[in-house]
C-alpha cells in the first residue's frame, strides 16, 4: 500500500500512516527471517524483500542490499529464476528498481543489477518463450525502466505513468494467474490520485502564468538573443520532486533558472568583455549605476528576485540574508566572466581548474540553497552556504557540470567554448573522444552513488526537504542531458510539458474527475 501511495504521488496526504507503517516494516526487517523454500514462496518473498528495501532506503532507513540479494547465493533458487524468468518478470523488474538506489561499494547490488537486467532485456526484446505471460503493458513498463535512468525521471510524470499503467498493481506473475493488491482499494486510490494529479496541473498552470508575467515584466523574455526558456524552467521545477504544494519554492527556483539562462547566453554570445566586467562588478557591489541595455535588465531582474526572496525569508525566520544571497550570485557572475575570458583568449586551463570554476558556473547551487530555506523553516542560508559548501551541494555542482558537458561538447567546440570532455583530450593526446566520454561517464557513476548516500542516509546535517531539493535539481539536469541536450531544443519537451501541465491522465474504467472549484481551498488530510 505504501509503495502504491509513493508511486501515485499521494504520500503527502498520509504522512502519519506512512511513517507508522515504515517504522513497523523496519522493526520486522531487523529480525532475520528464514528463506521460504517453496518455489511459489520464493517469488512472494523476493518481491516483498525488494519493496521493503526500496521503501526503507528511500525514506532514510539504514538497510543492506543483502536483504534481497540473497537469491544470488542460493544456486537452486537462482537457477530456477533463470530457467523460468518470464514468470519472475515483475520480481526481476523490482530487483532492478531496487538497484537504482545503489550506494558506494555495494558490489552485491552491482551483481544483482546485472543479473536482472540481462533477463529484462530479453523480455523487452520480445524473445521470450511465454508471450502469453508478458502483457504488452507489462513489457512497456520494463522498456521504460531500462531505457530511462531513475535519476532522469521527473516525479510528476512518473505519477502519471503509474496512474495510466493498467498493470501497476500486479504484484508478481504466476503460472496460471497474476496476483494483484485489493481491487476495491485500488479503485479508491486511483480515483484520489487522479483528482490529486488534475489539481496539481491546475495549480501549476496558474503558477506558470505568474512566472511568465514576471519574465515579461522584467524584460527577460524579450532580450532578442539566446534561449527563451520560461516554460521549460517552470516545468522542470514543478515536476521534478514530490514535495507538498509550495508555490514560493517553485517560483523562486523557476525565476532563478530563467535569469541564469539569460545571463549565461549574454556572457557566451552577446556582451563585449567590457560589458561583462561591468555587469559582474555591479552584481558584486550590488550597485547597477552605469549599466545599460541588456546588462541593466539582467541586473535589475537579479535584484528583484533577491529582494522578494529576502522578504519571504525575513517573515519566516526573522533574519536578513541579503549579504549571503549577494555573495552566491556574485561568485556565479564571476565564474561566467572567467570562463568568457578563457574562451576569448584561447587559453586552456587544466581540467581541475576548469571544474573548480565550472561547478560554480553551472549555477545549480543558486537553485537549491535559497529554496532550501523556504522548504525547511529551521534552516538558515548561512548554514547551507558555509565555506566550503556542504558535501551534498558540492557533489550536485560537479555532477550537473559534467552532465552538461558530456552532451554539449560538440556545440561548445564549434563556439570556441571550454568543456571538460575537450580539455580531457588536450591533457591526454592519445585518447579518443570515446575515451573521454567514457571517463566522464565513469566519474559520473561514482559521484552519483556518493551523492545518493548524502541524500538518503540518516543522520545528515541537512534536513530532508533540502536534500530532496538537491535530488530534484539533479533529476532535472539528468533529464535535460541524459542522451542529448534537450534544454537547447525548442520542441523536444513539448509533449512532456503537455502531459505534465495540460492533458489529464487517461485511466480506463474510472469516472472523470469533478470540475475543480474556482477558488482552491486547503487540501484535505
């Protein structure tokens, strides 16, 4: 039941019940239980063990992957699964899902992931001996799991997919039947999830209109150069992580992303070096005197955003964080200026020098640190912006830079810009471009495991809402730069945006949701 609530995006309505159930599951987990010997019992046991591990680790409990990797060490069980993998398709799918939460040095989990992936790929390719066992819907779910990394998925769209998936409530496949959770409860849950999704869509559309209005008022949407990404920015922020509806957080992150995009393009393609130095100095002094044109527009937008955010934080904590906000924006503009000087002078810093600067210029910290203060009222910005930054923030900054560079090196090579993939080739003349990409991908895999450890494990110096925002930011970058540079495309995100904000989910055999009231009241408990 808890798993279904998480997958459908309903946990905010059942926080107390969810926490009580997870605490009970954890108490049971700590008592070692004997492995069931019957073949049918193995499927049930393994399925429950996978869900248990996934739920507990996702919610901060310290659990070992050995709790469900046990079957690899039981030759008879492993051989039976290999021989009848079609009947274990949903079990293998959940084994693979559990392996998404892999932390550093979990070698057994690596083996389990490889084992489950091998048979899931067979099923996805259609090369199974039991076509009647694997429904087209179930095969589609397997293909989705294999093709799109978990960290590249946006929660809101995942909730929609789970709503529309007719096999979502199948627990495991049997030789003569499939086993589902309670049908009566399923209908009630799906109806609630449908209403909740449509409610969120209506809220998101209203907030997008507000952000668009701000973008037009500040002049950022009418700059006449570069990328206009107002809708992209809001869509990514709103759909990335399942947090209780908080308009202030979504708006401040979306507005920050819009400014970052426009400012980056100004530094990359529009401003003269003199213009860039003037704008950077103005941001660092927090004084726009002498600025004109695009530089003045960008500076005023930053000041407007910071001023509005200061007021919200002061109401919440009684603290004025103006100086800290100025500092993090100032260091980001400085990093853009340094990269512009490197590119225009033809200089080539070392990969380490570039990464030290690039982890700031990607500006991920600007998206998560101020918003963390709103997500967790007890968290002050000076705690988050300590020097150096918290490990989770530094990891986010490095990972997002490398994700960007691995998909943008071709464009940036043509533009004469610096890029980690290209600098690695300069430092390693015998390496090919494939070698460089493989090296960056290896780095990313190791860094993401370390990042996930900071997100999920307790105790942690940062509160959970802040860590969830860090995870959401990484998911957004991973989504945009998973297999191509989707952020620079004008139409690549169109269908996802429509599904997230406009088109209601299509669920057969469910009543259409009631029309929403014009004035949205508080959400029911």
